C-alpha cells in the first residue's frame, strides 16, 4: 500500500477571467488510482478546502494516467479489514469522499478514462456531469468479491432506473462507455483524444452562466433528491426569491436586455 506520507491527490488551479477552475487528479496510476485510506482522507480534505473558495466556478475530477479513472477501493486494504468496526470505518471513508463531491457548492465534472469500478463509479455518480472516453470500462463488481455495493451506489437508481441498477449491482459485470451512455449513467462519450475538449466545452458553458445562480441551482438539485414533490417545488420558490437578495439577477438580466436592444438597433 502507498505510504500515507505520499501525496496522492494532485490539485491544479486555472484562474480565468470568469473565475477559477480546479482539476483534481487522483494520482496513483501504478495501482489504477485505487482508493486507500490515506488517499481518501487526503481527497476529503482537498474538497473541504475547495468548498471555502469563493472564486471557484467548477472542478474537474479525473485519475492519473490512461488506464483508470478510479479502479475501485483498495482490495489489499479491504482484504485486511479485521471485522465489522474496521469495515464500517473503511466504507465510511468512501462515503465521505463521495459526500464531499456532492457537498461542493460548484459543479464537479467526472472525466472518465480507462477503468471506473466500484468506489470509482460511486465517485463518478456523485459528480454533477460525467463524460467518458470511448474505451472506458465501468462496473460495480463488489458482489463478485463477497460484499454488496453500498454508500453512493444508492445514487444509481436515480440515474439509470431501478431495473438497470439491479442489473449493474446484482450481476457485477463490466460494461462499456457506450452502454453507460445508453443507460444515462454518463452524459457524453467521446474518443479518448477528445476528452479534454469535451470537458472544456462544458466548462465554457458553465462559465457563461451566472456564478451565484449555478451555486444555487446545484444546492437546489441536491435538496430535490431528498424532498417530496410539493416540498421540492416550495424549495424552488424559496431559492428563486433568495436569488433576489443579491444584485446578480438585476445585473445579468440588465446585460441581457441591453444586448437585445443593441441587436434591434443594428437591424
């Protein structure tokens, strides 16, 4: 297992005129970026720190190398777990990584290449948008290792439906990026060489939106997941009203109206 003193998360900042983009790279390609305890603790801290960055507009999450996004949780470490308490502590770390992604105030894009298995697929499911390379392979193989798929595997029915989620979780089989797109588990599949361009397209679209509105929208979507319909609608009304506590709507709509008037004058 990698030494706990070795940094396994690479954080790259890209300050642009419209705001800050951060790329978070899970950096242990020799082990297919498998999630061990030290890596997971570092990952959760990185995302906690990013959450306090008011200039942040979006995060891109990926794995180092071409072979894997995340190959899963570290099997060597899981095999050495000494009982239920140790198992609970380990899987809670996996959950805290996924929760850190979901709790981040700005959108997180999963850039998926190579293998995306188990805890890696749970991490991808926790992201807001997912793009995969054509050669990517995905799956939830836990039942083939004597354990159930848990924690953020609970997000899968909302993404692919209950029937497909049962197929993924009960059979534990590997499936292609094309299947993941067909099942709506990912939003886009592109040739490996176009992966960064696809991510950049989404980043450009996000940066064209009002930053406060995007943050409020992510928070609202997260709330909708846990609310019945009537309460979800009411939460939306509250979010809409709260946006007018800031100057952002007036400023952005003012720019839109000015541009529209200018276009009319130019005709």
